[in-house]
C-alpha cells in the first residue's frame, strides 16, 4: 500500500514498474507545495508508505533560495502528512542532481548537493527515512536526457529498486531489533 508523491518526471516509473497509476501523484513542474493539493486523495488511500521525490523543480524555480528554507518546507510537509496520516512512513528521496547543459538554463541546480546535504541532515536528526540516489545518478549519467535534467526510461526501474531496497532494509532492521530485544 505504498504511495508516491512526486513530480511528473517520475510518473514513468509507476507506469513501467507496476505501481498503480492511481497511487502516484505527479504533476508537470510540481514542487513539494503540491502535496497539500492531493491531501484529500492521500487520506482516502490511507497508504502505509509514502515516497516524496521532489526537489529538482523546487531548486530550479527558486521558491526556497537556501537549503535551510527548503528543509523548513519539507518539515512543514512532513508535519502535514503526519497529522493526516499518522500511521504512514514517509520516505524522503534525495534530489536528482542536474548535469551539463542544465546549468545554463538553471544555475541554481549547481546547489543541489548542498540541498541534499541539508535534507539528509534534517532527516537523520528527525528519524525520517532518507533515500539517497545521488550515487545511482552518478553511475548512470548515460540515462539522462540531453537537457541534463530529465531521465530516460531505463533509469526508473533502477530508482524503484533503490526505493524498495530502502524499505526492505528498514523492515529488516526493525525485525532484527525486535528479535534482539526478546
């Protein structure tokens, strides 16, 4: 019963990789502010797991000029989700790094590593699961479109595997901790 809230770019992953399209909220050019627009639908679905895969639009548009501003927005979003879906585990995915020639179009994208560092630190401090796909992106630069921002279809199964692996690792760690406590 997982649910994905993301930008439109990632919608291909749900279509190609067996995620039910009605459980993926993806809007063209979406930022994390869009979560509230889908809150009623989210509550109706009552997912146990939510993946937030935002960031590249957020940084590129410049609504949050510093990593700290963006972390505050993530904190607000997580609080909203916790209030309305208290039993859901929310995973925050790192921001997809942009590549050349994207920086000509959006120089703020050069700052994505700083945003990811701030988001990772926030998630660690607050016990929020964080899925870092930076290395995956670096290993598969051949799966970026020529614009240096969007990804080709071959990337999505890899990304989906990373998300699933993170959930699996968390469940396995929880079960191991529970067994050790007995």
